[in-house]
């Protein structure tokens, strides 16, 4: 499904090159559950951004379902992101002025889904995350755990192939974090590929496959 071959990503900071990813090779099968761990600055989030087409590598090849995504233009990559990937971030990235239902429905609006279908799918997504009674609440009226569950509902509203989660429990208490991880793992059991970046060993150890990064390289790749 996903294949990275010799992928590199270099940034220029203060006139000096910073090698965020170095010769990364990674294969991910449909339905996999991976965690990506490592110290700060090891390249975890950069790798996740490359996987989700939020960033372009400077070197190597990225194949998605056999297609070289590096050859796609910005519009084509945006379409792939919208339909094939769902994103869950540490800081939620919800639109403050919008209700939970409106936040969840944003991808459907971008995809041109008619309003009646949007409303039905949004209601189902919120109910699946235990938030049916919070549809009309804005983010500032929700707890951290509830905001992250809204973000998960938004990430899955297009039925993506892959969920990319960057520190999804980083701003949550232990109980809320357990609930969020449980929802993500349930999505994986239903067939979605799940890739989680985390500093929390307790979260990382739950994955079926654990990737460890150091200095922009994959230093270990263990299956459970």
C-alpha cells in the first residue's frame, strides 16, 4: 500500500542543512497498526508529514497503491489527502468559531457532498465517537478528550484508508487518552491503517509494529 524508498528530507536552518529524514525505507500494508517513536528531533513528525503528503521529500520515491505520488501536482496531492488520509493532531486543529458538527463536516463540504448527506454522515460520525449530544458545542465548550474525539470524527468522515495521528494523547489526561486510543484502535480493527507518532511508551507498545527513529533514520522496526 505504502512504500518509501530512500526518502530524504533536508531543511535549511540559519544557512545550514538539517537532515530531518535520511535514506528512509518503509513498507506499510493495508490494515497495519504502526507506532513511530524516538527522541525529539529524530524525524518522527517529518516522516508522518511526508506520508500524509503534507510535505515533499527532497530525495527518494514514495509509492501509494503503486503510484508515484511525487509526480502529482499540488491539486492532485490535495485530492489524495482529502480522500485517502485522515489526520489527528496533538492540538486538535479545530475551527474555534464552528460547532463540533460543522468541524466534522468540513471535509464533506470540501468534497462537494450535498447538505442532507453531510448531516446524516456527521451525525453518524459523532455518535460513533460518543459525541451525539455535543454536536452543537464549539471547541471552547468541550473538554480536551471531547475535542480530540471531534478531531477523530472529522479525520474519518471521508472513510480514509489511512489514519495518521501525531501525538494524539499528548494534551490529554490518562483516562481521556485511553479513550482516544481505544477509538483509534477500533477504527484499525475495522480495516483502516493506523500510524501513530508518540512519545508515550505505553501508547507505542500497543501497536502491532513499532518503528524507532534516531537522527532521521529508522533504527529499529519490530513486529509484535
